[in-house]
């Protein structure tokens, strides 16, 4: 069975981390998000994965080119301009024709059992099955109304609080029949959630919602991306686990509070404090007395003497000067620099200069 991952968006909500990095390539516990997707789909019997790409397509294609390490065929379809969720599927139509397939939104990370979802779809029949999951606040998502048998009755896109009839929202995973391609206009921007599914429903085509309580998170914003890393660290490593790569150098005086991951080639000097949940990408350098608390650093970052970070996100090759302080929620795009003794405001975003 084939799966198509929608990875062609601009990823504006995750900037400045995605200014020069495709969202599908952002590291999650020091592995590209794409790798997590591939292993997840492979576990559920997916034999071929198609990536719907746009911006940064060359970066992603270089990663998957001639790559058979996962035992799954991975190919790509590139959009010259954004086509939306269903437009991207139509664009890849020649790779999808003739058999049932899965569409997966590249904005989400989940444990939803798609094997069971496929079984549900086959049992219920219909043009498409939409994964639905509960959230505390449905007002920023697309709500999916279903009856007791799972048949979709209606869609409400980002409803006002008093108009939200349910907290079950579109989880961005669809099992669809190949005939759906005939209902998507070629070469035009279109969205499953706003255009195709509501139109199919009005025409009487049966659509179903597959409810799941499994882990699900939209990682489209820096805060949620950080939350995902924290959740996976705590789940996979335990509250006190410390994972240090063989080539990392950690001074005996360093204070480590798990869960933390320290990548290859990292150097942690005297009196450094690293408090989890936290991730250091490969070749990070924490100089004497630096404090990194509940933060995620991509590869090649340098935190100079006495600098302090709390719940921060740093792209690759960032520099934080001596005794600077980055409080809750700061985000640095790749190759950005903070000068010595800087006091950065909470939640500030530091953008690359070019």
C-alpha cells in the first residue's frame, strides 16, 4: 500500500527554524522528522512513500536519493507553486492511480494505529475515511461531525467556541479510494478539508471518521515542536535517562538532569548544567558555566561561558555569547548569533540576516 506525505507547505508557523530547512527535515530527538514518518508507516505495512514537496525540495530529495536503508521505496512529487492538501495529491496522481492509498499531513506526529484505520475503512466502505482525534480547544482546527456509526455528517472549519458541536477534529490522516482523484481539479489550489470533502458530502458520497485516542500533536509551531521533543524524551528515555554519544566529551563537574540526549562530538566544559528534557544535536559546544534548561539545540551550536537558556529552540550553528540570557520560548534561526551579555525577551524570535 502507498502513502503520500504532504510536505510542500511553506512552514511559516515554524519559522525562523524553517527559513532554510524543510519542515519534514527538522530534527526530532536528533533524527529528521521524515525518518520518524518512514519508520512509523513501515511498521504499518506501507511499502511505498511519496513525498509531496515544494520549497526546499532539493534538500529533501538529496536525503532520500538512492537511500534504501529503511527497506521502503521513497519517491517525490514536486509542486511548482503551492497547491493545497488535495491539489498536491492530484499533482502526484500518476503515482497513486489504481489502488487505495493513505494521505498524511506532514504537520502532525502521531501513534494513531493506521492498520486499524485501514481495516475500519474497508469495513465501512465509502470514498474516504478521516482520522479524528479529540483536542481541548477545537477552535483552531477543522471539526468533523459524525454519527454513532462513524458516518460524517458535516464539517466546521475553525468554529467559534459556542459553535463547536464536538471536540473531535480532523487529524490530517486520510485513507482514500483512487476514484477521489477524479474529484480534484488539476493544476489548481484545493484543500481536502475545505473543498473536496464538503463537496463529496453534499453529493451524497459516504465519508467516515475513524476516532482515535492515540497520541497526536500538530507540530506546526515552535511551542508544539518543543512540546513534542519533550514528550518523546520523557516517554522513550524515562524521567532520568541520560544518553551520551560515544564521541561526546562531558567534564566530570557537569550537572546532568535527565532526560537528555547529547549528540556526537558535543563538548560540555566545567560546571555546565544541562537540565532535561533537553536535546543537544551533534557537535554542540557548551562552555564553562553555561546553563541549558529544557531546550532543543540543533547541530553545531555554541553556548559561551555563563550563558543561560530556558525552554529555547536553536537552529543549526547558532552562537550565544558570554553571560547572555534567553528566557522561556526564545527561538533562534540557523546561523544566528547573540552578542555577549544580551538580555533577550521571553518568546523572542531571532531571524537569519539573509
